[in-house]
């Protein structure tokens, strides 16, 4: 199976899981369905019909290292994607990044309005934990609660939300001094890295991996997250809006310090290559079983959108 | 011990738990503390130094029915209060209810700004699930994951978030027809009732109560929630801003359909008395052990702020 097939299979499974989860009947139970239709439609807009589903692929492939099937990992993969999509719905708000375009579509607040986008994001974040707590996620309660704790830590004030706060503080309030590469790296490790680390760690949790195996997947996830961010900055510096599917050259226009602006494009590309090598090194103990994860690193490094 | 003492003890224990939880060191771990200080300060502003802590009291007193101590229930009580406070931080936003005053203090967005208030709310919601997943909440993983699931369902699209969406749809987009008492009752059961039900149910979950006991506490919580809402509408119609600590007469000014506007003040007060009686009936099987919960219902019915 090629990597493109693996990604497409993971995306299809995740999409089906999410579509079922976000169907009105599933979501609302006995609550008055039609009336909250605007909220549900906005939640569906935020989640369905787009996205490469890289995080779900990482969950599924990390879990596969321990004999956990894709179907058994699907709920966890979907929960993670819900958190990712909620964060986009909130980050795109006028009060935050003020983005109108996402995956070539209007962002949630643009398609609906601000209050609907705020509530849709809140609903998706909450749904992620609802889903992780269900027996369909894993038969053992201790595994489910470990997933809840790990996802909450990755996405909270010491993780994604804290990283976004640091980023917006610099954007909105101005940096007291020019940030260092190390500061931006730490910020990005929180803002985008923590969820990618969780994606890989989740497979270890689902598979009851040893501490050494779990640590290896955390290291892989951290390297992948850093690579992801360098690649993202390079896309913003070099990509075009039609391919990327969202606004580009925003960083330069805002005179924003990024890894690329601080290092230059050539050095950023060299660091990207070194980071991919580090990601591969972390996977050594898994041998050929981890080839799809290696290809995922390659994909992140080479992505054009 | 008087009810005022029970409430004050529960509030103090909850406040201490929350203050520890929201200390920079506890919250951020190895993350760069000082830099995300604005986020943490906003989270603390949203949670600490105010609030009657009625929900934590309900958790603690419901758990006490089954021999669970206040200290053993404190983490669950704090997690619920985090969700309550996040919802206020988001609901007060200009795009939502546009409130500048809460508990006599500036709301989070007013004290900081909109993006900080959005992220602080996101961080608090996430922290609630992080906390519930920790062993300090309960030694047994199946209890912790049951709490996660119940809180997520109560606060998600079929609960609090869905209720707020229904409320804002009526406010912002206009009602296609004048809403019925039943519609408003359902909306409020989602918007405010679901968390109060969870508060009471959480005690049953922590105490591994029987299905009959758990059902009784759910019924009590539902009646309490309805009473809470009628009392809230009456306060808006009859209270003054200095006592209530937030804007009043907003509903009438907005020509908003409420239980009071549809029933009239006299009938609303009669229904409030009947609802308090129903709340007490639900507690019959617990005998005198549930007296503090009965007084909590009394408190909700008689509150002046």
C-alpha cells in the first residue's frame, strides 16, 4: 500500500466516524433537534468535508505498531480531529487571527457568525472528551481516562491554548524584544506540536506500549511537530494561495518573526531536513513496522498545502 | 451546622482547590510560565474571587449522602466550577451576551480583551477534563471516566452549549413565533439545568450509588435547575443592579420571552414554590441525610443575587 493510500484510508475512516458522530440524531439524542440546527451545521462545517486528516493517520499508524486495528483506533483519531477543528474555528475568529478562508472554504464565523463559531468550537472540544469517555473508544476505563488526561494536557494552557496565547500576545501586544529561535520553537511546540505528540502517544496508550516505546513515539511526534512548523512557515513564505487553500505571506506582511524570517529560507530548509532525520531516528526500535510513520514525516516535510 | 456555614465551607474548599490548580507553577509545569502570564491571569480572573459556589456545594452534599468526604469530592466540584466559569467567560463576550459586569467585577473580555477571554475559556474547559482524569479525583479509573462522560454530555451540544445556542438564536435571529413556556423550559434545562443535574449526579457517581439513588439525585437536580431559572428571571424582573451584581431588567428591555414574561410574576412565584416541593419530593428516600440539599433548594428559591 502506498502512503497516499494509507492517508486516504485513514481520512475516509475518520470522516465516516466524524459524520456519524455529528449527525443530529447521534449528537442531540432527545434534545430538540431542529432548533439547534444552526449549531450542529456549524460544527459539521468546522469538521467535515476537508482537511488532510494527518493527525488521525498518526493515531492509527502509531496504534498499528502494537496490533491495534484502524477501526479500534478510529474513535481516538476522531476525538483528536475534533480538538484540532475546534481550535481552527476559534483561531480564525476576528478577535483572534481574523481569517476568512480555510481549506478553500469560508471559515466558520464567516459562513455563520461569531457567536455560532465560538459555540461550535466549544461544542466540538466538549464532544472530544465525551467521545473519549465512551466504551467504543477502548473497552478499558484506565486506557480511556489516560487518553482524556493526555489530550487535555496537550490542548490546554500548557499546550495548544497556551501556545496560541503566546502567539497572539506577540501579534496583538507586540514583542518587548525580537523573539529568539528558541522562543518561537517553544511557542510552536505548544501551539501545534503538542497535538501532534498526542497523536503519536495515543497509539502507545491504546496499545499499552512499554515506557520506552511510548517515549520513542513522543520523540517522533515532537520532531514531526517541529518539521510541520518549519514547513508551514516555508509555505507561508513561498506558497501561493490557490495551492495552500488559505491566505499566504501573512507573516511577512505582518512583519512577524517566524523560524524562516529569523533563519532565512536556506537554513530553514536545512533544519527541516535535520528534523526529518531526527524523526526517523526516533522510530529505530520499531524497524520496518514504522515505515508508514516515516512516510508521514516525509509527507509533512514535502507538503505543498 | 447552618446552611450558610455549609455553603461557606464548600466555597472555601473549592476556592482553595481552584487557587492551587490555577497557580502558574501547577498549571504550566515546564512550559514558560511568565510568558503566558496574561492567559493565566485571565483564567484566574474568570474563576477566583467570587461566585457563590452553589454547584460545588451540590457535588459535595450529594457525595456526602454516600459517605464520600468533602475533600474526596473537591476535585470533581472544582472541575464543574471550571466549566461553569468558562461558560460565563464566553457568554459575556461582545459577540454573545455582551456583558461588561459579572459578580460586581468587569467580565473577562472587559478586563483583558476578546481573544484572551476566548482562550481563557477554552483553557478552563480543557482543564476541567484534565482534572477529572487525574487520580486525585477518584482512585478508580471507571469512576473518573464516568465523570468525564457525564460532564461532557451535560456541557456539550445536547446540554449547556446547545441551550446557549437556542437562546442566542432567539436573541440574535428572532423567533419565528412567540416561544411557548415548554420551549423556554427545555432551553433552560439545557442551558443551565444540565450542569446542575450533573452537580447532583456527580455525587452519585463518586459514591457508586444505586440506579434508584442516582435517578433521585438527577430528578432533584432537574427540579433545582428549573427553580434556579424561574428565580433568575424573577431577579431580572424585580432585582436591582447593586444587589444582583450584574445588569438587570435586560430581558424586558430586549422584549425577551422569559418564564416570567409569559406567566406573569404571580404565577411564576407559584410555579417556583411547586418546583421547590418537587425538588424536596425527589429527596424522600434519603431522609434527614439530605437536609442540606433541601436547604440548597430553599436557598436557590430565595436568593437575591
